[in-house]
């Protein structure tokens, strides 16, 4: 029973290891956001109007099912009458769509667009190479 349990645990570790190794690295972003001039999420105003503006922009983004999960999850920071959009989106079109939705809610003059574009990574093909034995046998 112990051998069986040990094999299952080992298999689980081998399966999960690639997932753990692919953690995102946002060190550069974190360094940028440490400067006092950068607007960060903790500067979101708790005033009723600021929270309402952020909420309406978020609702508008979530309602648009053509946007990626990246666009649905951008940071919306409303403070001192200005909305700042931060975070990655998948394309220039998404960046424009998110910005347009924020302007529609908050007004064109009060939205600052700091979105960045991070295109989706190409999915690797199966990764399995045919063995030489099969290739030679089929020839």
C-alpha cells in the first residue's frame, strides 16, 4: 500500500512541476509601481462616486464577452476625479475597447490609459516526436 501511495505522490509531483515552474514574473512592473508618482490600486478612493465609476467600468468590461480574461481583470483606479487603467491586455484592439468603455463611463478627459499589450503565447504542438522505430517500421 505504501509503494502505491508513493508512486501516486511521485506522479502528482511530476505532473504539477511544470505548472509551478511557469510562475509569472512581474518584477519589472513591481519596481515601476514603487515610485511615488505611479498610481497603484491602494490609492483607489473610497468616495461613493469614485467607487461607483470603477464599478460601472468593471461591469461594462465584464459584460463584453469578446474581451479576454486579461481585459476583464485590468486595474481600474479612480481617485481625485481621474480614472487610471493599468495592466495587460491581449491586443491593440482590446486596449482601445477597454479605454473606450472607461471614457464612456467617466468622460474622455478623465481617463488615463496605462494598459500594456501582452500577446497570447503560441501553444506548443503536441511535443511528442515519433519514435525512430515507428518511423523506420512505416518506411
